[in-house]
């Protein structure tokens, strides 16, 4: 049964860049600009308790008086904190998450005094990591919801109350009433899921897209649904764009191509790619042509502080630059995504934004394609030729791949991946709408793949959806390209939508 649910830069043009002359060092192996996937997220874990000056029973406590006094409660809290610290160390968190030193805090109840306090000295325990902490996770007993409130008031960061009884739901409701960001999770798995979503939110705010285009204020002819309100994209999500026109970019590419060291690097990389491929129909020189485009994109991204990329397809083709230089952008999109840098075909910002979210959540390279939907059989087919070698995970190892030219003339390198290897595996497909206020996402299952040897956007993957007809109906509000990652990140997308206040239309 289909479950369809609804959850709730300023553009700065770049001037011409001077060409690198001979003798300049080749492009470095890594970018100075961090990949969005590698955006650091600091998490501070806190174990909470309550200590009473005197031993007594009453309306809020009961038990053997030997265990209810100050010394006994202090000793018990120390033991629980030690176990808690080991639990935190065993959590399977993404590698971009920094676990800040866990601390123990406690409320204090003075004998006969009805006021329960969290002393300032405990809040000060968080001061040393205040700049590094993006999130506080509180667990334990002793009225932790109040501790959550005091932390939010003092530091103004999101707070999660974790692994308590259901009354822990009191914390987010109280925090949200006062305008603070609060959450409750009853299991560590839920906390990890929230951390992944927060990583995606922070990564979006640190994303700068290099857009090579002559048409800053126009939608691309092949994607008239593309997001055009770039100021809203910046103000709502923190995503910025930097632009370079064709003349400036290809003048830059001429300089890169003339650099002997960079050309040698392209030759060496072409040789490695061809040697590692299961099959190839391309000459080494035509591989080099596509790699010179890739190395130019990398260099401009490096110089402008960008960590994502897009360029038109139809307009670029009409400029005849690909024809004269014997390249297409396909290989660049694949290689950038394999390195953790979102890269979208056809200046499609909707797909790029969805790809960014998916790649951070799944820590895998994304695939992007045109959607064909068999509404009777509930089958979605995605076809482009931008698959890379890190679809199974950015940490590697590289997957098997083939190389095939995009054009029948023999140029335009593309990597081809056999999606038959993923038959039966879950995937997530997604796309933002033209206003960037809604995200369409669906959970599916890989059926098979094809198109390893065809020209053009021949690479295909077929995906089983819960309801193809309803998904197609919904997609009319979003546009055509879909970004896909292997794995199910629907729950994280739902959490991210709640955090960032966009609507997520989910097909489960």
C-alpha cells in the first residue's frame, strides 16, 4: 500500500581569470574547500542526574534511605556516567562528527528547600566547547528536561533529550514554546539519525556552487523547472552561487591545457582510468580532453571557494565548445561526486540541492537521471551517463566500471556502472520543487540496469516504486531530473525537513 505523507548569494559574477602559465604546479589531490559531505559537526553528550542533600522519601522519590543521600547519589551518578561515556564511544557516527568530551551534570536539592537548581558551575562545564558544539545530547535521570531548557537558554544551540521514558517528550515541547530547537529520541539509533540530518543542514549552509553559464537570470532550456530565486536559496538554506561565463571559463581552460604539468596529470589520470576499467571504447587522447575540462573545473572551484558544480548541457552543446574541444561534462560530474562534491547536469539546481542532501546523509556518490515511469508496473527508469565509482560509498573502494564515449564521434568520456549488481537493494530518489520549499522523495528498490555501451544518456537503472502513477502525478510540481543514492535515507530527509522548515512529500 502506498504511504504518501507531507512533512512539514546573492549571485556574484566572476571576472575573467588569468591563465596559468607553464611551470605552475598541477592541481592538488584534494580541494582546499571542504566537501559538503565532510562538513564537521560537533556533538556534546551530557549525562544528567539529581543529588539531594538529605535522604528522604516523598511524592517524587522512594527507596532504601541508604541510597538516597548525597554521598550515595553522587557515587551512583559517577558510575552511571562512566558507563554512559563508554556507550557514547561505541556509537556508529559519521566520520565528520566530532564527539566533544562528555560531561556529567546534576541538579541540586537542598534539605527542606522546594527550589531545585542547576548550579552555574555545571553550565560552565560546557563553555570550553561552546564554539565547537553544534548540538547537545542530554540523557540520564533527575529532571533532564529542565537541564535541556537551561542549556538552550545559555548556549542557544539545539538540544536532544535521549533515551528516557516517554515523559522526555516534555523537553522539546517546552523548548519549542520558547523558540529554542529541541528534540526527543528514545533510542540511540534515533539520535544518530538526527545527527546525520543536522550534518546535512550544516553542509547546506556551507555549500557554494560554481555555475558556468552565460544565462544567470534564465532557466536552462532543458530544465524550465530549475530554481531561479537565488536570494531565497541563500537566505533559506545558506547555499551560495558563483558564476563564470563561457568566454571566461574556456579562456581559463586554454591556460590549464597549455600547462605542461597539468596536461601530464591529465595523461596520467586518463591512463589510470582506462587501465582500471572493465571495458573502454575511447582513445587515451579523448579521455585527456574530458579530463582537461574536469581539471579546469577543479581549479576554478579551488580558486573561488566552491564545493559544488553545475553547467548547462543544451546551451553548452550549442556553443560548440564541446565539439571543438572534444569533451562533454559527464566525466566531470562523475569524478566530482566520487570525491564528495555534488555536481549536477544541465544547470539543474533542484536536482543539485536534492543530491547534496542525499550525499551528506548517505555518504555515497549520487546518480542523476531523466525519469520515465511505467505507471501500470510502478517502475521508475532513470537514464543519464553520470554514474561514478563511489556509488556504494565515498570511502571506497572503487566499484567496477566501464568507459564509453558519449558521442559516436568518439569523444565525451562517461563512466558506466552495472546497476544489476544492486538488484534488490533499496534506493532513495529526490528532487526539490522550483520554489525550493518542497522536496519530493521516494523509497524504491533496484530492479536492474542497462545501457553500458550505448551513446548519449544511455545508462539506465530501473527502480520499483510503491505507486508509480501517484509519484508521477506529484512530480508535476517538481520537474523531471531525479537524484538517486543507494540506501534508504527517507527518515533522515523527514527529520531535515522538520529542522529546515520545508515540506517533504514522501513516497514510502
